[in-house]
C-alpha cells in the first residue's frame, strides 16, 4: 500500500532556515521601530505639530491655515463670490476625498481575500491560497477575470435601467464613509446632522437594488428586489430608533461629539444601552443582506436575488459594495457604541485611527462569523421579528432613555454614579422586556417542545406507528 | 386604482443551486406562496435499465454505482443480492460482514451529504456541509484504500466482495468510528439547538404516517413520519439479524424530524460497524462463479435499506448470459413524488427546505 493511499495523513510542517532568519530580521526591525516611535511619542516631540502621525487631521489643519494666508492675497471679487477660504476648502475636499477613495478601493480589494479566507477557516478548509503569497493576489485575479467577462443583458431588460444600478449602489456605499470619525481631528464631513446624513444616504441604496431587480426582467431578480425593499423598509425603523437612543443620550447628531461624549464619560454606549447595540447590529445585517438576514439574495432559493442577471464587473461592483458596507457597519458600530477612536487612554500612544480601524474590523469579523455559522430566516419570520419584537421593544427603550436623560439633567450626582445607574437600569429593562414581550406575544422557547427521535425495536406499519405515538 | 394579482410561473432548475442535480420544478406562485408544483424529470436519463439487458450479470454492477452516486455500495449490494437470489449463489460469511460494514459506511457518508445539503438549503452558508464533508472524505478514503475508487466503487460482486480490505484498513476504520460519535455530537451542538434552524424546519413539509404509507415513501422520510419500518430489521439480509441496533423514529414527519432521524441513523450505523468489525469472521471473501453466469429462467427481487429508502432490484432471466429485464425501484423517485403534497400552500423557502429534506439524488430518479 503506497503512502498516497494512507488515510491517516500526517501533516509535516517544514520550517526552512531562510524563512526563520527572515522572520527574525523582520521582528528585530519591527521592535526597533516600535521603540523609536514610542520614544518620539513619549517625549512629546509630536504634540500639535503638522507631522503628528497620530492624527492626520492636524496636518490638514496646518495646511489649511497656510492656504488661508494665501487666500488673503487673492482678488476680493473672487472671495466675495466663493467665500473667504475657498482655496483651503477645495484643497481639503479634494485631499480628503482622495484619501477616502484610496482607502475604500484598497479596502474592497483586501476584503475579498479576508472574507474568503475567514470563511474558509470557519469551514475547515483553506480558502484562496494559490495566487500570490497566501493567495493575497486572488482579488486582483478575480477583478481581472470579471473585467474580461462579457456583460450579458437579458432579452427584454430595460437597458438603461439595467446599466444604472451597479453605479448607483456604489455611490451611497462610498458616501457613508464621509462622516466616519477616524480620530479627534480626522473627520472628512463633521456635519452636525451626521446621524441623519447616514440614515438618508444608506437608505438610497434600496432604490438602486429595486431598480436592478425590476430592470432585469427575471422572476428571481424581481423576487429578490421585492424582498429587499420589504426588508429594508422594515429594518430602517429599528435602526433609526437605535440611533435615536444614541442621540438622546449624547445630545448630539454630530459623530465626533458622540465619540467625544463617550471619551469624556469614560464609557462605551454599547455598555449603557445593550439593546440599542443589538438592534443596530441586527438591523444592519438586514440592510446589508448578510446571514442570518440574507433573504434578498438567498442562494438556495432565488439564486442571487436582485443581481442574478448581472455578470462581469457589474456583478463585481455589487459584490464589492456589499463587502465595503459590511466594514462600514463595523465602523459605525464602533463610532456609536464602542467608543470610536478611544481606548481608555491608549489613544494618546496608539494612533486613534488604528484603534478605530481595529474596532471596525472587529465588527466586520462578527459579521463574517455570523455568516459562517447561522442558517437563514424566512421572509415572514424576519418581518414579524422587526414589526412585532424589535420596533415595540425599541420604542419602549427609547422612552426609558428619554426619562433617564431628563432625570440626569435635574439630578447632579457624579458622572460615574449616574451612568452606572443608567446602565444597570437599561440592562435590567432589556432582560425584563425581552422576556415579558415574548411571553406576551405567546412565544415559548422552541427548544422545550422539541422531541428527539424515539427508538423502535419492533417493526410495523400504520398500526405500529399509532402505537408508538400513543406510547 | 385597483391592482390585479395574478399567479406567475417560476422555473426552478434545471440549473439551480437547490435542485441537487439536473432537475426542474415548475412552480406556480402567488407572490411568495406556492399554488402548484410540477416536477419535470428526465434530464439525466441514461437508460440504464435497457442497457443492462445487453450486458452480463457481472458487467451490470458498475451501472448500479451510477444510479445513486452518493450511495454506490448500497446499490451494488442490492443488485448483487438480487442476482444471487436469481442464480442461487451462496455468499461466504466474511463477505456478508464486509458488505454490512461497507454499506453502513456508505450510509454515514450519504447521510452526511444529505444533511449537509439540507442545512445548506436552509441558508447556512455551507459551513455544516463542509464539516460533514470532512467525515465523508475519511470514509471515501477507506473506500479508495479497499477498492481503488471513491464514489463509483464497484466493490460488491455476485457471490461476495471484490477484494479483502488491506491491513491498513482496520486501524483506519477503528479510528474513524471512535471519532464519529464526537463529530455527530458536534453537528448536534452546532445545529440542533439552533433557534433559527428550528424555526425554519419544524412543522415545515409535514407528511403524516398514513400519507407516507399511501405514497409508498420509504427510508428516513417514512421513519420521520413515525412509521417504524426498516428493512434491516423487518426483513434482515446479509448479517443484520446478528447486530444490536435501534431504528430511530420521528414524531411529526416534518423536515426537522427527517434531519434528526438521519443524524441518529449515523450513530446507529457506527454501532453496527463496530459490532461487525469485532465479529468479522475469517475465510474467503467471495464465492467463485462462472464468468458468464447463466441463471435458470425465472425472476428475483431483492431489496435493501439504502440511505434513501427501500432500494429494490428486480431481475428476470431467460436463461441467457444477460438479464431479460432489469428494473430498479429507486427510492429517490418515489420519495419525491409527494413533494407537491408537502409544498403546495407553503412559501418558496419552505418548499426548498422540504425538497432538501427529501434528500434526492437525480441520478437515481432518472437512471
């Protein structure tokens, strides 16, 4: 019997000396660099200077100051028409947009690999590992393949409407990144209606998706589109309610202020309002079409849902946006509920945007994890979950938060005492209301009634079956 | 403004992720609700029954691999039993035991696949399927070790089995059956207590005991409906009467029961394999039969409990070297026939889950 047929395959791990030496050198260099950087940071050489790499926003601020001086020398007629600081505005906008676009593009490229790799590890297989080192070039190969592919348009499809959605769906996916608060001064669009901006922008994607499903002239696509619209409209409400709780608590719709509130009070909003965190996260999975709520593109039922008919790079755009949105959800969970760029004082040592990215990717990892683990809900189950459970419970929680905020305004206990009380009250309320509401609606845990198969020793037909049932 | 609702036809298949082969469902739908189902089969028809009339009895064994390609061993076994009954061939003791071992290994492999794809249909993005593939791979390695093939094994012979397993087989199979109960517990942990899975599968695609019997349903589907009927106990063949094992029977007859019955049957198969390996007698593994077997004119029907249900082979001889008539009672085809009854009135996701729970193999439906 040859070794090839041996079923007990022994994995032999070969470590080459060259690899070990390379790794050693890299580690030493990394350590040296870390110590150097730590010295620079601790000695305070960076504080407030434009080259403070811990906050790229500072450099931009210095640049804009200088540009404003330049602006003063410009003709007054132009300034009267465009505003006092038009050069710095335009430069800032262009630079920031370039930064976001670069980040988003690289993110999409790497995410294809990350997602497939993670899912592969969850599913006891390796994932892409052929193209490039560790399969890292797989996204490039995928993109090349997708670009080369012919774009098929079904007969009877509305050509213009069919071409539009992949582009339209890309725009909100990109725009939501504008309000992400990366670091204290690193906000591209630090508008005071950030939360409303976010809700408004993210809901426009529904339109593109419905357009895609309708224009495809395909039953599967239409079913997927109908499901998406129904689901997205339903889950916008709990999502907005969760954000309303955040706004009530912090008293602001500006994302930087929301993060700053969490920093000032030394607490994460997710700890204060676990129900809001859960609602936001669960509703987001519905908005994102990810398991357990991926009914809009339920592969086993309606093939690929609204993008069944898309091929080539048009499909690629849908796919990429989906991955990008997943990280965006991670980012917003981090900003709203997990303290944003803060990490209990560590943000003075570690660049805050790295902390923020770590939190965002943590949220994304949970999404991938869920996708690799859970089966899918049915449409009606999902809808009833939104309308019968999430929305009423969230409404009650909003009421409670409003009462708490009002109480905090009139009572002047120390912050720590107030917030502990609020957190405890919210947690207790969450546990109580979830149980009480479920019981009120007649839900009993499914597990209690589940009967495992019984063992039959005697064979027989219908009569034996009835005997077994009565027994 | 008034809007008119009118039903529309959705073609599920021939190429669709959930039809598990080339098989088509014409579904008349009203929104997401199913009004009627029309099953279109025949895309994979290879006219095996007719071809078998041109080949000798031994040459027909590879055909049986290719009907139900996920349970080749069980098909081999059924056909060989029928041919032996027709020709009056005695099977050595050791061959009987080996047949049981391999048929049960095949059952575990097939149920892994069936349950895995079923969960896949319920929307779990192939993770359980991959877990179950892991164990199925090991079983297929055992097959490869013994007979050189993984799927289309062609292992059973009229009068015994083709080869004695090599020496490496025994430690490997022992290691596997020690490991399998833990693995099955792992699936249970991952899936059976999962609230979403329960919500998706319980009381979906319910089939009552009377309906199942009237529809001639067999196998795990019949047992899930509460009928205690298993040919291994009701009409023991090979050496099944010497082993101690239980037949799991469901309560409601829904998709969840079918899933659970299959999971439990995997556990029972491990028990059978363990006993068969302990008592495995020595001796020849095959009776020598003439190369061109010419049975006396007559007919024979043999049935085995395949992974999908009662797998029957009907062989008629006119005294020549080839069968005069060769017919397969394919459990997949008959189990599928009640899909319409189970799925009409349900929603599309429910119908897909129900289809997944019937565990069909299209190669067997079309033959």
